């Protein structure tokens, strides 16, 4: 089984990084991602302003500690004054208390911001993804989207709530320390300043490589999660075909691929940190040599040298911290890019600027006029080819034909999950593109061959058709679908949880829950995709009675594989190759349609 494909990034072009051979986003796109992140933080200005004030206070206190060190050395140790030593140590303790208080405020506010922004991004991503057209998910795997929603937002929370604060604090401390160094001793400061470009060079060289490898690492981790999720979802199929060992090997390759990218990222980051530390402390050693000679010659006091060393260490630690955090910030840029991709992706199916109102008053007549359609993933293959049909209000029309004839595509287009490339679909004489998708879908009730159930309880699954329904209405819908009898046998009756995708129910029970959901919605149009296919004969008869009652005075479109269930239809449309090749009643088609007669003879002979 091939490894999962990465998410498509159609929203932005990529370019090749000559330093690494990896693709990276254009700078303008990265800037827009960072601006998007800033906009998410902006509403909480009181907290981030408070965090910055606390950070400035703690940075100022940190810089003041150097003067405390100078006083302790010059006026305590060198002067031999116990009182001055006591005062110097007391001053350091007072500064430490204020610094601890400022650190508490800064850490709390910054961590709060990290958690809040992470939660906002998760909500923004989900709110946008849930409105995207189903066509988007043809090209983008749900597992990778979930990885963005969890892994990337967690990474971003760490960056906003920790690494960014460290980078800002180190920047302020380093700048302040350099200013004090310039005032204290120009010669030694010039030595340090001269070493800064040398220290920054590996940050610039290796930082870009770390950034690109970080993005690749996040993509590979998402692929691992997607692969594992798909196998677990189809675990019965895997075990049924005894493919466990194969999947272990295939998953191991995915893991090793992700590990290989992570190794490259870690290696580049380790080189970056080692180079910076070596250069920083090499520069510090040179400065100590020159400053020590000045103390011995009497041109500089020991206290001044001690304070200078303290500030030089602040600069060294600040630069080292920034070099380490730089990699994290680059990872944050990569994670932000991926999340902003999801937040800014536009749905291909959008509501019209001036939609038709009072959709529930439109006649329920359905018309397909010369509709041609190809799925985005298969643009060269027509699912419908110049297809036309006219379904009068209140009539029952069945669609029959071999697999791939285009029957399910009609349901997809009628719900406006996709728009046809040519032709039009009309509800009550109004093009459905003039209706909002929400208003259109409110008119439809769908029961599919493989109903989708949620892991919540029975009541939630039935009430999904009408969130405002009472308990009595839920039970009435279940009774009408002949689901009440098995629901009452469940451990907690209507409060019983169904497990992932309703795994605790049989296929027939799932379908009856789905039928109850449609009954509760009470739609004006019914779309039935072989709604009784998973039922035994007794249950099929019961549910068919419920469906017959539900179809009364409603326009109904049925996809039928078992022709015995549609003998009562007002019209049967025979489809093949995306076209309607015949239409009429059952008896008419037996005479006029060779394909229908062949299907009917084969099915009824098998049933006999």
C-alpha cells in the first residue's frame, strides 16, 4: 500500500530553496501567515501588553543585577566592608524577589495567550473546514487535517506561550546589556560587537535549513498519523485479509521516513547550537583575557570586570537562547502556514450574493436540464453526460442501472455538494445555485445505503435530523422506523452509546436509526439510496411500510439496486454511462428497455 499523499497546497505556490533543495513558501506568503497569527493575538491586547510590561520589568531587573555584582565586589570584597557587603547582598535579594514576581506575571500571561490562541485557531480551522465542499476532501485526507488541527496547534501553543517570550526577553536583555557594556568599557564592548556577526552567521545559514526541515517533519508526522488512522479504521478488512504483517512493515517505512527527516532536522539544529555556543564562549574568553590584563594594569576595577563579565554572559546567553529559539520560531512559521492554509481555504460551493428567500414555499418539482459533470479528481471522465430528468412534485421516481451509471452523482449534485460543469438543476423552477446550500439542504432528507452514525447515544443520532425535537418526538420517529423494538433492548435504551460509526449496531439497525432521523426531519423531498438493502425480509417489510407512509405527498427520488422495492414507483429511469437511456413504469420498461429487462430477469430469477 503506498504511503499517504501530502495535503495539496493549492492556495500558495512553493519555491525551491537552493541551500537545502527543499521547497519553501514565498516570503510574502510567510509574512501573511505571521500577520494572520498577529491578528489572532490582537484581541487580547490587555494581556499581551501586561506580559510585555512584566517582561520589560524583569529584563530591567536582570540588567540591574550586574550593578549589584559590581557593588558586592568593589565595596564588599575589595574594600573589606562587611556592611557594604551586606547591603550589596540585600540589594541582590530584593531585586530577585521583584524579578520572581515579574516572571510569575509574564509566564502566566504568556502561557494564557498560548493556550487561548491555540484554542482560537482550532476553532477557526474547524469552523472553516466544516463548511468546505466535499470535493475538498477528495484530494485532502482527513487524517492530515486532524494532524494540523492537533499537532500543529499544540506546537503553535508552545511557541506563543514559551519560545516567543524567551526570544523577546533575550532580545531585550541582550540589547540592554550591550548598551551598558558600551558605557562601561568601549574597548571590550567592541570586541564583543565584532564577534556578533560571526555568531549570527550560523544562525542565518542553518536557521533556514531547520525551518524547511521542520515543515517537512510536520508533514511526515501527519502522513504517519493518516496512515495509522486509515488502517485502524479498516482493521476488520486488514485482519480478514491477513495483512497485519504487511501493514506493520508499511507503517514501519512511514515511521522510518519521518524519523529520517527528524534526524536531519535535529542534526542541523545541533550544529547550529554547537557553533553558536563555541563562538559565544570563545569570544567571552578573548574578552576575559583583555579585561583581566586591564585589571592587572590598574586601568579597570575588579568590580567593573565582574559586572562586565555578567553583562557579557547576558549577551552570550541571550544570543545562544535566540539561536535555539530561532529553530522553534521557524517551526511555528511552518505550522502557521499549514493552519492558515486551512483557515483561508475557500469553499468551492458558496451561497449566492442575493439568494432566493422562502425556499420552503417553492414547489418540490425537480428538474435536471442537460447536466454534464465530472468529479474534480477525475476531470476526463464524465459521471453525468447531458443528463435530463423532470420529477413532478409529489411523485416517486427510481433510478436503476449498473454501478458507475451516475445514480449517486445525481444525489450529490442535488444536495449541491458539487456544481455541474454545464446544464442546470432546478427546484420548483429555480436554479439551485440561486439558493443558499443551507436552505436547499433543509428541504432534503437523505437515507443512504451505508448510513453515517456518530459515537454519541441513540437520541443524539436520531435527533440529528431535528435538534429541537422532544424526547416524545424522537421515540415516535423511532417507532415509525420500527427501530424502537431493538433500541429498548440496548443496555441504556435511548441513552446507549453506539461506538465509533455505530459499530455496536448491525447494518439493519443502523439503517433504521437513519430512517428514524429522516422521519424526524420531516423533509419535503426524500432521497433514498437503497434504504432497505441491509434489512432482513421481516424488517424490510416493516421499514418499507414506514417509508411508504413517509413518502406520501413528498417528492421522492430512489436509487434502487433491488428492483422489487420500486415496483410502486411512478417512474423508473434506467441509467448507463451517465445518461438516461430509458424511462417508464416497470411493465413498460420490461418491453422497451433491454438493459432493464436483463436486470429484472436476473434479479427475479435469483429471488425465485
